[in-house]
């Protein structure tokens, strides 16, 4: 089946499975050039949202931003609906290596790690600046807004109902949600627009002395500060977390007004709350990951509230 799908893009066959997370990703070859075939997970993004992702990244790439570019089928279409309700798309191949993977600890010095995240902050500022200067009013993407993050039915699920939580922990996260809702509501004139929403280590590549942002599957309209909090979620327990926050904040601030240190820590909390909801809807109740994500959310909630 995968080979038949790849042929729609003029591939010479032999797709190679590269990753199977939210989407299944295959390496294919088109006229001697590598490309990435994606089979989008059923029930997450609809066809209109996927098309909007491709339109956004095409415009970003046209404007010079470092990200994959969509590739059309032989019939000129970007998306191929599949019989099982999923969708297939193809984007340009990204060379280089990930700056890290989930669960991986940075092997360099603190200074090198901070320099890397200074560069990532700069890249995210470029993303937001470029986005603000291209057409986006015709795009349909999910909302990482007040309700999408902290409403009664958040976009990634009710994190306070994570099955690994005790009854008292659930009450505590409900209290945290209400307090965070009030805090976020009180931010005056927040920087709001299209965001990547998933700039984790595995979604940032390093190649030829440049950083490249990939995987826009979770992108939507939200708070720009959230894009700075998300990368911190993989480093929340580091003894030098504050230094890393300062680095990404300074890198971002080199191109546009950066959120405060306090706000980045707050958006770090929001990402970890959202992830506790995300895992509860994607893993079995007994999966150990449920408790791992729940404990991270609880830890950061205690940190923020105190």
C-alpha cells in the first residue's frame, strides 16, 4: 500500500519507514531526490487543517525560513485521501541531525547548551516574524488559546483526568488549571498568532551551521510565548534551567520582543499540563508514561504556585 501511495508522487518505490509516532514517516525518492512521505494519524487533523499546514510552510519556505517544503503529487494536489480515512502528504527531505531526542541529556557543556538554545530562540523569533509578514488569514488550524489550553475541554485532553492521578492530585490540577486560567486571562495584549507548538529537540535539526524546524503537525493559532515554553519541557529538571530560559529568551529577543522569564516558565507549565492530557488519550491506562507525564505536571504546578 505504501509503495502505491508513493507512486502518486512519482516515486521509484521502496519506501523506508523512518518514524512512527503521531504520523508514520517514510523516506522516498523522487527523480533522484529524497523526500518524506507522511501518513497522518486518523482523527487528529482534518484535510483542511493539513492543507493549511502545507500552505503555511510553503509560504514560510518561499520567504526564506528554514523548514520543509510541501511536494505535490503528479496530479498537482498536495494531499491524497486514503481509503481508511487517513491522509498522505509529501514534504522535502531535511538533511542534518536532530539536536536531541526525547529523554536524551545534552552531552556538551552548560555554555554550549545555552548557546544552542539561544540559537533556537532566534529561530523561533524568525518563525514568528516571517509568519507576521505573510498571508495567514485563509488558514485553518487548531487553537492553542485560553480555552484550548485551560478550558473545560482542552485541545489535547483533560489533563486533570489523567488515569495515573490520585483523587487529591486531580483536585490539585483542577485548582492549578483555574489559577492558570486567571493568570493567562490577565496577560495584557499577549503576542498571539500562528505558532509551531512543538519545538522539541527531535523537531529541530542542525545542518551546515544552521537550525531547521520540522514537524508542523501540532501548529496552530496561539500564544507566542508557548513556543518558548515547549522546548523547556524536556529540560525542566536541569539544575541550570533558568540559564537555559535566559538563553532562549535572549535569542528570541534579538529579533522581537520576548516574553518575560516568568511567562516562559508559565508556558512551560502549560505545555506539561497539556502533555498529561495528551498521553492519557494516546496510551493505555496502565502505561508507565501516564505517571511520568502526570508527575512532571504536578511538579511544575507546585513550582509555579509556590
